[in-house]
């Protein structure tokens, strides 16, 4: 079942959120420090991923053009409006903002190489080990995030499952028309581009900045376009 890893990922996010809801009485100072610790860890992870690039110019161009697209379509605002709509229907119950929890958790769980690579493995080879590993990380992270940001973290499970599920479904056919060399190059540059975004999330979690990270997301698509152009240019020219 090529969607097994995706379903496990979503389930552990939900379980982690529910456990975090039960532990919401953790002292504020402790929660704040833990959130800063997560932010620092996320920043280090982002840096590690960022150094995977073999052509950093691709990363820069992807981020620049991706940000232009994201700002033009105001993706961050639309994501926030979706979170606000959820909050208006459910209410925050005094524990964090549902909008903030949904947006922050969605960005953390969606951005990055593990989701894409794991979903590709699930679809191409039926190997769910990468997504299982990501599920454990996401479950623990959702628990901690919920103690600070509230129940909104739970709703991030649905875009995560949709995102990974679509990639896994696409991956069942991808090896028929995408050369392996092109796929390897894309994964490396996508990892680096996503790493910069993850670093930005870490900065936001520590309160250092308020970068509109959702507006950077089109950079992942731009990475695929640039890598493809370079690949075919080198072949035919």
C-alpha cells in the first residue's frame, strides 16, 4: 500500500497533538525555552540541508523567483486566513492561536526533503522507512508545539497527508518518464532550497524574525524547473 507511510505520518501528528493537549499545563517558562530549543534544532537541520547543494546558484534563483511568486499570490495570507477560519469555527479556548498553530506546524511538517523523498520511496519502491522516521519526529514535534501553540497543530496533519499522498501517487508512475540523473539532481537542490526555508522557520520559532515562509514555498517548484532546464541544456547543447 503506497499510502501507508503517509497515513502513519498524519496519524502520529494527531496523536502527538492530543498528547500535547493533555500536557498543556506545563509552566510557561518551560514551554518558551522548549520552543526556543526546537527552533535552534530546526535551524541546525536547515543549515545541514542547505549545504547539500551542488550548485548554490540554483538555490538562490529558486528562492528569489519562488518568493516573487509566493508574494504575488500572497500564499502566507491565504494560509493564515484558512487558520483563522478554523479558529472561528472551533475557538482557541485560551490556549494558543489555532491559526498560528496550524500555519507553523504545516510549514514545519511540509517543508523539507524527508516528506518528498519518503513519499517518492513509498510510491516507487513501496519503502516507507523514511516516512516512518519522519512520522516519529513529527509526532514528537507536534506534542511540543501543541503545549505552546494549541490544538491548531492537529489540523496540519491533513495538508501533510494530502501533500505526501499526492507525491506518492505521482511517484508510482514517475520512473517511467523522469531520468534517474535528473531526479537525483532535483532531490539535492530541493533539499538545499528546503533547508533554507527550514532555517527561516527556526528563526521564526525563536522569535528572532517573522519571515513569511509560506511565500517561499513556490521555490521548490522553481527548483524542479531550473534543474530540468539545466539537465536538458547539458544534454542537447
